[in-house]
C-alpha cells in the first residue's frame, strides 16, 4: 500500500489558483486568501494512480480538498468494493480532522491526483482569519452532507415496515 505523495512539485502557483477558483469550497475566499493558500507549497500534494491518500486505521488529522483527478473510497473489510467515487472539489478526511479519531475509510487515487492537504498546524500558519474561514466552510460542507443523509434516510425509511423501524 503506497501512501506517499509524490515529491515533485505538484503544480505551480498559477495552476493552483486556477483550480481554487473552480472549487466551491473556496467561493467565499478573497483573491488574496486564495493566493496565500496557493503559495503554501506544503499544502499541495500529488498522488499517483492507486496510491493511498488515507489508510483506514491511521492516526492522521489532515483534511483534503481534491483539486485534480478522481479518488475512490473503500473499507478494509472489503477493499475491492468502491463505496464512493469523488471528483475535484470534494472534501475528505474531515472526521479525523475534527475528532482526532483514527481514519474510518481508505481513500485511493484512481488516476493522477492533486489535493490540498490541510492539517491544524499548517492552517494555523495561514493566520486566524483564514483559519476561521476554513472552519466555517467545513461546517457548511458538513451541514450539506447531513442534509443529504437525512433525505436519503427519509426516502428509504418508507421501505422498512413500521414495526421494524427503530427511530
């Protein structure tokens, strides 16, 4: 299981800036804030096809924003079943980022991938205002996910006989 990002420079500043403008997570960020993120070389990582970006069970608290390429999600119990596929703009790693809990899934590069890797340490380097903005955007992402999950649950709960529901 290869989990090391490529050591070569993933993208230049202009390429990162162009991608940040396309990612909804950064819509509320100013040009200066996007430039500050693009200038943080330690944020931008490249992963080769089939490299593990996240390995289930690992103790790591980085949050990722997928800039380029595709990744898929698996679990150790059945690693050949792709639970989900994520495309550019996706946010992943948020559970461990927020809770310091071990990783709950594997995230694997499906092709050549470029992602922003943010952890509490390098986010602090950006300064308090930008740190708070990243946290607020993450909360918005989580609220949308919770809403989608609730809607899916409501849609599927009708399939379960009422006497078997535990809600």
